[in-house]
C-alpha cells in the first residue's frame, strides 16, 4: 500500500481524438532508443482492436480468487506494428513518397472506423490509455526479479531498470498491455506518470497538453481535488476493466451523450442511444448505468436551475482548476531513488534505432 495515490480522471465526453497527448508523451519520453513502437499514452477508437491489437483479450490480471492469470506477450510486428518512417530526403529528387517498411498494423490503424451502419446507428468514441498505476499491479506480481515497485509517496508504479533482466513476465501480467519491452537495452519500460514533473508540482505532459481539457490530476485522498470529487464524492468516474482485478487509479467519466439513431426512413428514434449499454458495461462495469443516469440528471438540473458543482467541474478548462499537485509535498520524501528518469533525462543509450526484429 502506498501512503497516498496520485490519480487521473479522463472525461471521455470531451476527448476529440486529436492525439496531442500521445505526441506530448512521445516527444518527451519515447521517441528513440528502442522505444519507437512504445506509446505510453495512446488514444484508441472504441470499438476497435486497440493498441496493441486485441489487448483486452490478451490475459494477465487476477481472477476473482486473486490469482494471477496467464497472459500473452503481444507480437511486435503483428500486434504493435513495426514503426516506419518516410523517404522525406528523396522527395526533392522526384521520388515517390513511401514508407520504409510495408506496414501491416500500427497505432490508430482502425481510427474512427467504429461500428454500426452509417448513418442510422454507427458510433465510436475515443479512449486515451496510459498505465493505470494500479493498486494491485499485475506487472509487479508477475515479475520474478522484484524489479517493479510502487512508490510509497504517490503510488506511481515504476520499473527499476537495474534489476530488470528483460524476462517480460510483466508484459504478460499486465491486462492493459501498458508495459513494453525495449529491445535495444533488453529491459521493460512503461509510463512513469511524469514523476519528475509531478515532483515539481507540474502535471504529466499528456494532461498539460490536452486540447480537450479532459484530464484531471490530483491525489485521491485530497478532498479538494477534482479527482477526489469525481471518483469519491460524485462517483461518476470509473476504472477501465476493473474486472481484471488490478485496481486501476486512472478513472473515466463514461460517454453519455451520443446522438439518437435514425430509423430506416431517416427519422430520429426518440430516446435511443447509439452507444450500446452492454459495451459501456463491458468497459466500466455495471455501475456505469447509474453513472450515465446521474450525469444526465445533473445535466438537466443544470439546464433548469443553472446550478451544479459536478457540471462546473466537468466543464472546467483552466489548468489551475483541473490539476491539484503540491510540489512541496514531495520535499518531505526521499525522492533519491530515480531508476528511470536519469536514463531518460541524461539521454543515455542514444544509438540510432535502425532495425527491428520480432522479440518472440
Ligand atoms: S496498468 Fe499494467 S503496467 Fe500499469 S500498473 Fe497496472 S498492471 Fe502494471
Ligand atoms: S489531447 Fe486530450 S482531447 Fe486530444 S486525444 Fe488526448 S485526451 Fe483526447
């Protein structure tokens, strides 16, 4: 157990799928050195295959008895896709613009495809995903080297790269497939919740750059934080796939306002929802139905009376209203154990990444 838990809430009603968060993370942490295929933050279209492909049925996590479940390590080529580049240098010579590999899969391969029949009942929405910094991490339980730990001061889950031997049990054990193997250094790496920023009172880069202003960041036990209010006070933010048993600390406000469907004559079917209830239940559990009702009731209340603290929180867009991080808090802790950030910040292992071989 950690003393405190840093958490994030993402309001899926506000995500526009712009991938700014993805780029913010990628340019800060994973654009080099065997991390090219890694997306510590990715935004996938739901329904869709996700990234890596079919992560939801790749095993890991815990069963109802608390036993760690077997999981698979996604295939680098088939499930992540080999990262590719383009022949920019040759364009001025009149060459055709083309990728340097034959891509068959990659992040956002099925972006905006969704499901249903256009225009009557088609739908999709976006799900941004980062490591959930779980309270019961499958990655940590699976590691035979005790190389994964959860920080006492804020519950951030990190890999000690000195201890990691690249066995990759953690990847199989994480049901979200949010831990990645770096073939250049033969270690596993993952989202670090931007702890070097957080320790200075700054939010993670994905949250700071979010165009849709969907992300709230704070400590779960801080009653004045928006994450506390959304998760515990109003109970409208739910973890993704809590049935995996890892107790995630990234929470989602589910999508509540899909347009109505059309009948075969193109007329609106009053009271219909494009997003099937069973899909929301699969992602967010049975409590999602009560959450959707509460949010809709609150929207009506706000329209009628103009009053609603919950809606005021959800429509906030100023960063000082969305993040509550006290940099001074970290001064009271020993933050000297920094197994990850020094390698990133110092730019070690900077050999150019040129070839990519499947890791299994
Ligand atoms: S999401 Fe996966 S990698 Fe992150 S803490 Fe949970 S089990 Fe570990
Ligand atoms: S930056 Fe924000 S709005 Fe854009 S895709 Fe990421 S989470 Fe969604």
